[in-house]
C-alpha cells in the first residue's frame, strides 16, 4: 500500500494517512548533515539487500516543503527539513507520518543564483540550528520552533560565495560552528546563547559550500573544512590554524565536505579538479598534514563520498567510483543512476542521481559494484539533497517533495 500526504500552502492539511505515529526509537537517529558521525554512514542494520521491481514500499510522500536542496535530519521522533516558500526560508518539523507539527521562518529566501534552501538542520539537546543562504544562523526550540538566538554572519566580516552559504552547522560539545569567511574564516558560537567563543586565526578565505567535520579527540581534536583557499585544520578548542593545503584554491566552487578515517583526510571537488589525500601526523609541536597523493579519478561536484574499511566510495563525474584510501588506486567505476549523491548503510550503498529522481541500491565492496534495486521519484530541476537511512527507512528529498520508503527486511 502506498500512502501520500499532501500539503497546500503553509496552513497544511493532510489527506490519506493510514498508519499510527511512530516512537522516537522507530524513526532512528540522523541528527545532522551526513549523519550522527558526520561521515555519510548509517548505523542501521537488518535492511534489504535487494529491492523488488519498482523499488521498496513507499510509506508516504509530502509536498509543499518549498524549493530546496536541504537534506532531512531526524532526532527524537521528529523529521526536520527546510525549504524556500515564496520569499521566506522555512524550517519544518514533521512527525513519522510526514504530517507537519510546526514551521517557522528563519530568514528571507536565497533569491540569487540557483534559488532554494541549502543548509540541513542540526539537532542537539532540544535545539535545532539552521543557516540561511544569506548567512543568518538561527537556533530554535525543537518542541515548537521558537527562536532562541540568531546571528548574521556578515556582522563577523564574512560574505557568501556566488551560490550563497550552503554549509550545515557543526555542533561539537557546547559549540555551534560555522564559516562566515574572511579573516575570521571559522567561528564557534556558544550553542545555548550564540555568543562568540572563538574565531579562527592566520587564515583568510571565503567559506565556500561544504561543512566542517570533527577529527581526533580530546585536546588534539581539530575541525577540518574546505574553503576557496584550500583545505584547513584548526584547533577545536581555540580556533588556531594547525595546518592547511592550497589544493583546489580558487576553484569555481568547492562543495563536498572532507572525509576522515585511519589518520587520512580525503577531499575531492568538481570542475575537473579531483581529490587529494593527506596523512595527519604529529611533528612534536603540532599536527602536520602530509600530502600522500592527488587523483583525477574522483571528480566530485556535489555528491560526496564515504570511507569504509580502507576504501573511498563516491561520486565521480557522471557516476560512482571506488578508490583505495591509502594509494588512490581505482577499484571500479559504475554509471548507476548517474551523477549524484550516496550514503552507506548495512553493507550497501544508496545512490541518488541529481537528475530525473533516479535512485539505486548497490553493493559496497572494493571488488565490484552490483546494482540490486532501482526506483524513481518525481520532482523537477537538479536534486542535490543526499539520501538518508534511519529507522529502517529511506528518505529522498527532491525539489519541494519528501519521499519515505520502508527498506527493512520482512
């Protein structure tokens, strides 16, 4: 049975709802962009290894989320999404049936190149954080959407690139971290009241479009991110620059987040640039990022990549590739649903093409990539939202639509 939830405007009414509310545990946990560990990997198990003809069972779909490229987040039994509705950026909270619980205005909509919402909501300890394309960072209560604090990144000397601010806020300990750009490229705010806790130093760069990731632990923990001047690592406690590399400086756009595993940082971008692998090592006084290799075998525009068991799986040009993390050696290339994004869950890759709403299920191993299921969802324009797998469900955002599929084993 396929169920559909349709909204009309922001008043929102629902037609055809056929199952009861799910508990917080049932919906799983995907509280921020790229999941609970910021790496594009789900902790779900017990999922289908192949889909039936036409794809897994669709539980529901909603429209009326507004135009956007924002991925959904899920925490404590609530689904969060954002979209540009008319002239406003709206943050939505949905229940397990896709029904609207509340919505709140964050900022005016991004109206310049490629309109649509960008940032994915970040949920932490009863608060949700969202950054607008114009650079307004808002903190809201998860229970009702009431604003707690708001900051304009332009007040910190920053300005967005030509496609607006697109990163998602990183919450690390008691900090909410984002990139205004400029001489204070990265800024950490107190997550409760929005006061500035530190600003990065000795590095002047535009923010570009990827998000910050945490690397390491304790006193050696750092934040790694891409900018328009290259990739950088800063101390997570003080914001002091620890290392940088000018790879992809002055590129047309640097969109994907870096990825980290086993002492290696990998970063790849589009526009023909490809990727770089850096080995992080202690040099006695700090951390050094030694370049291991560069590769033209993962030219990644928006779709990102995941690292699993020493191999990188990610978007490469009009398809997907697998590389050896330590050497960059290519293991395979496939077309799949075409250029797009991916997420890992329970031994499988969930691939989502940026055109025509095509998605696929594929094996995740360095020997080969076998497509074991396909589906298609409706929408228009490019889809740059990444798939999400949580609570035995697959979520696909396309334009102003959100689709939910049951991908659990019977």
